[in-house]
C-alpha cells in the first residue's frame, strides 16, 4: 500500500512541475500541445488514484500506462519545438521513467 502512495505523490509533484512549465508555452501552442499534455497527465493521475481504491487495479493501471506514453511523446515534441529547455526535458524524462517504473511495480 505504501508503494501505491509513493507513485501517486511522485506523480502529483510532477503534475505541479508540469503545470508551471506548460503555462510558459508560446500562446500559439498553449491551447494545443500544452492543454493536451496537461490533460493526459491529469488522466494518468486520476487513473492512479482510482486504482488505489479498487480491488481490481489492472485495467486502470493499463489505462494509466497508455496516458503516460502520450505524455512522453508530447514532452519530446515540446523539447523538439523548444517549448522546454534541455534541462527541463531531462528532468521530465527522468521523472517519467521513474514514475513508469513505479507504475510497473503496481501491475
């Protein structure tokens, strides 16, 4: 049970970091890439929280994993388009890898 809370807390902290960064995206992309990035990560976090309260967790954890794949793609695109700098990209990639490993341990 404690491990489940760790992945939720790590994801929640990353979500706060992400929201701070997407707010700085260029206006022309704030309502496309930034919103999609935020929404996919929020969906991921919601799946984790709900799975934490269910006996049958696997379907929700698989859905969360799918959202995480989308977030990784959009983080890469954001870096390629120079919406986030290399240091931020490396932080995000490392955080998402850690979250992904933690998620895998829950399955």
